[in-house]
C-alpha cells in the first residue's frame, strides 16, 4: 500500500487498481482507519467512491451516494457487516450534488448524528431541493432560450426540472459548518478542510498530513474533468474563473506526494500533474472558443470548439452549462462581447478592442 509511493511522477499512478476496481459495497483498506467503498449508481457515471473513517466510538463517513434503494441496501450491509454495528458518529458531505448528499439525511436521522458540510453547499442544496415539484421558472426558460434552445429542447428542460431533489433524502434542519483551513479531528488523526469552488459553490476537500491523504471529492478527479457549469440561478456567474483559481490554490497549499482519494474513478498519485492537466485543458478550451468566435455564434453553436462529440439527450444540459462557463469567463476578461437579438437570444463574438485574450 503506502510503501508503493513512487519517487517521481511522470503522470498519474493508480496504486490500488492495477487489477480491477473493488466490487460495489466491499470496503478496501487505504491506510490505518481509512477505507474506500465504491457504490454503484444507475447512470452513465456508474459509481461513486465513499470513505469510511474509524472515529472515537464509531465511524465518520464521507459522502453518501444517491437516495435509491440499492444504495440504502449497500449501506445496510455495511452497517451490520464491516462496520460491526458501531454507530455512524458524523456524516461529512464534500458538496451538494445528489450522488454525495443523497443519503446524508437518512444516515444522520438513523444514527442521530450531525451533518458536517460547508455552509453554501448546505443552503444551496436545501434551496435546490425545494424546487422539486415546482414548475420550471420563466427566468430559467429565458436563460436556455438565450443559449439557443429550440421549443423541443425547452420542453425537455421543463420535464426534467426538479430532478435534482428527487435523489436526495430530506436534509437535517441544522448542520455543523465546515470552514476553510480549519482542522477537524477524526479518530486520532487531524484533517484539514480546504475549500475549493467552481464545480460547486464551496466544495470541501480533506487533507490528512500524517497519512498523506487528500479526500478530494469532485474538486480533483483523475480521467474525468470535473463539471464546471453556469446555471439559470446565477446566469452571470463565472465558475470557471473560480475553478481555475481554486485549482492553483490547491497546488500551492498541498504537497505533491499525497494519495488522492477522488469521488469518482480510483485513488491516484500525481496531484500536481493532474491539477496542471486540468488547468491547461481549460485554458486551451478558452483559446479555441475565442478563435471560434471570429463570427457571432450562440452558446449552442459553440459545442464543436469544446467537445469532440455532439452533445445530445441528457448531455445537452451539461454541455450548455460548460459552454456558458467558458463564455462567461471570456466575457469577464473582455475577450468577447455578447449581444441580445429581438428573440432574446445571446450572440457572442470576439471583442475587436481585445488584443490579448489570455
Ligand atoms: Zn459533484
Ligand atoms: Zn460526484
């Protein structure tokens, strides 16, 4: 295990998965008192990694999976099996997305323990969950019309509106806030909370210097680029700029020789290499997009500059959000301009006043 730490990192190395990934629900020891469990999910991203940490009097769990029967069954087996009937003493959620927070309310209620989470993640999650059962608001329709959606695409958005909250059990009425750079104690180890942003508003990562581990949630992922999107709740947001800054900050604060425990794919070494790859990838995307805007285009016309495959079906929403994140970032830097036509559609184009688009 830890003795396999390589001296140099040419790329990423995956010390645990030279064979296959562990079967869903089967704990895999990462370090003393730290266990990795993969949970299956019924979607194209077909799994999430959760972490069980031995704690005084029981277990701290980090992230929870979706509120679906299969995930609850997997937890039941862990509670009575591997976790030896010891209670969960605290649930930590790295961020507000349903695959991470889905069963937080169910577990905290069952064990009468606290949910630990950054404040913006907790509040935003409760706000978005409250959308379930409502009709899509007019501002959201206007937002996607401005991006270039046709009536069929808008109808599809209306039908899917509120899905976010469907896979999340009701959250507790109070929580314990996780604060940037605070140190929390889990078992006999200190873990430092380091907050990132861009993928979600106030994403927690957990760093244990003694064990040389980083629980990175979705802030840093191997093989997959974390989704960075603009949503109708904050149409003028610039999450890509936040994400780029957070990533540079993580690279500054954290040493390179950590074993990174990501929420998707597998534990890996090569944190700085990965952060550099992700940052460079987005910078390249920004410059291809800038080049593509030699002539005026709508957000949905820009997909060829950013994606290899044409986004269709469920991936349309993600692709639109990601494209808008890149467009808003270029707008913030004054590299491009945005004009609205009589139909309320936004057209983007290179800003002739801008010489340097970096
Ligand atoms: Zn996420
Ligand atoms: Zn996730």
